[in-house]
């Protein structure tokens, strides 16, 4: 375990918020959720209150991490990071490593709730070899690191490749992406103004997008998902289609990170 704690640390992309809430809500052994107050999301805490009833929720300030101790069973330390880090994969990698180093003394295992993400985390295991606490990243059943949040929803690397090959002209939306797509497009610099879509429409036409594919994981609220994607479809004149997805990647990766936590505590 870390020198000041034995929590499971989760450093999570904002786009995997629903998946994060899903794995935490399904773990009966979690008793306390410590959320680093990073100002990334206005929806994480309400979702945790709704889906993780009975688990204590606390916010902590980043600058206090170096002074804290987190000991005892059932502690999860959560640190969300913003989507705009994906604009520069090298910066995303550096920020991920910074967060790992900031929480490692409080944890006995760390889960990076990310995929390769533009190869930002392609060599994460090598990059974290010098860290005493085991670091886990999202992998599929074959042991491959998934490409990104859509690859995680698809169920893994091969399933995602098959999806890409068979859905030409498709733009993929998960419930989280769809929930506030105008803001997220601004964050990743597809839009400069959330109410001015002309530039994005030009990009979509240039990329030959004809369809918006709903990545249906069963998370995020089905009615809201359809409503949000309907707005997106209308805005860009795209046909709507559904693709059945699952949570197997996040479920198995979370279980693996927790298993490594217990083994590390025994060493």
C-alpha cells in the first residue's frame, strides 16, 4: 500500500463518467468515495448520490492530497480529468502521470480509466514501472488496451475494429458524449461557439459522415440518450442508428485493479 493510505485510486476521463458510476454502484464493498474537486463535471456528484446510495461522499482539494491519510476498507479516491487534454496526447500522458504520482502514497492500487487515447497511454506499464503501487488501464478480454471510450463501449479492440469496418460514415456517440455535445465540441476545439455549428457541419461533410451511431451501453438514461442524439442528428442532418454495447471492459478492468490492490497489501 502507499505510505499514507490503502485506497483504490481511479483517474478517470470525463467521457467515462457513466461507466465510472456504474462500476462503483455495483461494488457493495465500497463504503466511502473521495472525489478530488477538479471542477471538471457538474454531473458526477448528483449521479453518485443517485446511484451510490449508502456510500459516503466527500470532496477533497488537490492541494490537500499531500497532507491526507486514507486508511481502512472500502475507500475509493476519484480524480476526473477533462476531455480537452485529448487535444495534445503528450500533455494527456504527462497529466496522467502527474495524477498517478500525486495519489500513489494514498493508494494500494490505481486504475487509469482511459484507453490508448491517441497513444497517450500506449506504454503506460513501462512508464509506471518505478511506481510501487500497481497501475491498471482499461483492457479487453484478450488483454489489449482499448483504443478509447468508444472502444471500451464496443467491448474491446477487435469488436471496435469490426464496428469501424462495417459502419462507414458513422459518427459514434455514447450517452455521456451526447448529454452535452456542444460543450464537449468546444472543449476539443471542433466548435468555437456552441451555438454556431457551421464550422462543424463543414467538417462533418468533409469527413463524409452520414450516420450518428448510438453506443447503447444501457447507461446514462435511455430516453435522454435518444433525445440528445435526436438533437445531434437534426443539427448535422445525420441518420440515427443504434449499436448494442456492453460494460465488459470497465467491469473486468475495475475487478482487476481491485484484485491487484489486495495482492499488493499482502506483500
